[in-house]
């Protein structure tokens, strides 16, 4: 194994084994994979998974790494798209003990490298996965950076990582759950899309110069990015990851 800085190694194909899982919601499964030779990674990086059918047909999809580096363990959280090709297999059928090809770690821009500067994480739907890796790293390292996490989702049954988000709030992070269609009983924010008002009220003022990470479906990322710069945040401090056209 190389001793290079985690996350800076060139991505390489390896064979991963599913060693455990967690059900986050009925549509969402966290996969715990052991990857011999894994060089480590940075919060925000992703992997590509490649499936090969008996007839040689291959499908490759990207998945964000959900947790900070921990030896040869890689944790992914996959949301089933009912009409998707790969995600239904990963959520419903991929059995414990089975092998899968993995390329990674991928990405060097949408990563949080630590530090004390304010950290603003904004996620839509499954976009919460890589920002959760950052929030978990914040927690695990005892970071002194002020942290605010704004998470847009359709309805309470789509909430990932509920207990850990509550724990983050107890540790002093600001956590806003912005439901877009249906709220749980007693939730004080009415159902609505995440808007500039939410970012102004629950984010940081531009003068605090936070590092901003925005992840989710493309229209969500574009709307939040525009709202942040419209509020006066420096576009150079806003980093975005797009998951494609579908999602929260
Ligand atoms: C960097 C990155 C990180 C990601 N991280 C995660 C993650 O952590 N968790 C996660 O759940 N997902 C993540 N994704 C999304 C993931 O890569 C897949 O796109 C997702 O799982 C859907 O794959 P699928 O094969 O199930 O669906 P696909 O078969 O690819 O279909 C996706 C959607 O596109 C539609 N579609 C497919 N083909 C067509 C077509 N020809 N014309 C029109 N519409 C079409 C389908 O109806 C479906 O709704 C990430 C994506 C990127 C780029």
C-alpha cells in the first residue's frame, strides 16, 4: 500500500466485498464494503462501481463515500430509483459477501480538508451522502469549525441519518431539515423548496466567509449556488457536486 496522502492517489480499480449494510429508509441502503489495498480518501470523494452481467454487458455508476477514511472500509449510501438500472440491484439484491468492482477514490475539488473556517453544507436528497462524510469528519476530529447543515428533502420518510443529524445538532452544529412536500408533526418550517431566505437565516453571513459545499440534483445545486452568490457569498468558496437530473 502507498503512503501517499489519502485522497491524492490516482484512482484505481479494486475488488470490494460487501461485509454489512444498514437500511436508512425503505428506499435507501448503506453498503459497508471492504476494499483490500484501499489508500484512504477525503470527505466528499466518490467511487465508481462497475457491474458486469453474464453476457459481458457493463454498467458503471458513481457513488459518494458516506464516511471518513477508516482503513480498508468504504461506506456508500444508495437510494433506489424505481426505474433505474443499477440502484435497484444495489439496494435490493446485492448480497452480503459478494464482490463488486470499485474505482476510486475519485475527485479532488469537492472535498473538505478540515480547518477552523465556518463550514456550510447544503444537500438535496441523496446529496446528503458526501456532506454527511464531511459532517462525520467534523464530529470525529473534534473540529472547531462552526458547522451548519441544510438538508432539503421531500418528506419525513425520505430522511437519511436521522439519529446522527440529531447528534450533530446536540454537538452545536446548526441543522435545518427543509421539507419540500410534507413535514412531520410539529415541524415549524412549512413545506417549501429551500430558498435564499433559508440560507440567510440558517447559513452564515457572507462576511464570515464560510466554505460552502452544495450537493444534489443539478437544478437544486444551480438554484442554491445562485442563491448563495446572490446573498453575497464569494463564488470561489462555493463548491458543488451534481448527482444528475433526479432526486430530492
Ligand atoms: C459524483 C456522483 C456521486 C453520486 N453519489 C450518489 C450517492 O451517494 N447515492 C446515490 O444514491 N446516488 C448517487 N449518485 C447517482 C448515481 O450515480 C446514479 O445516477 C443513481 O444511482 C441512478 O442510477 P441507476 O442506474 O439506478 O439509474 P439509471 O438507469 O442511470 O437512470 C437514472 C434516471 O435517469 C432516467 N433515465 C435513464 N436513462 C434515460 C434516458 N435514456 N432518457 C431519459 N431518462 C433516462 C431513469 O428513468 C432514472 O430516473 C451520484 C452521482 C454522481 C455523479
